[in-house]
């Protein structure tokens, strides 16, 4: 890495090979991530409440 100009040229060559997503693809991927995150949050909320209910039933805790 003695020659910074050569490094910059190589980086530009590699960046030109990258397949960049379109705006539509980016928006769809973002929406999918948000929806799946919401679904996972609801799932873990339900599982947590079921486990809490089971522990309370077994140990007789809470009210």
C-alpha cells in the first residue's frame, strides 16, 4: 500500500462492479424488515405472556 493513487483506482474499479439496488427495491426491503420486526415483537410478547402465566400458575405468584 505504498501508492495511494493506485489504491484509489482499485477501489473505484471494485465499486463500479457493485450491483446497487434500485429505490423501489430498497423501499420494499425496508418495509419487509419493519413488518417482520413487528410480527416478531408480537410473537415474543405472546410467548412471554404465556410463559409468565405458566410460571404464575405453577408457583402461585402474583395475585
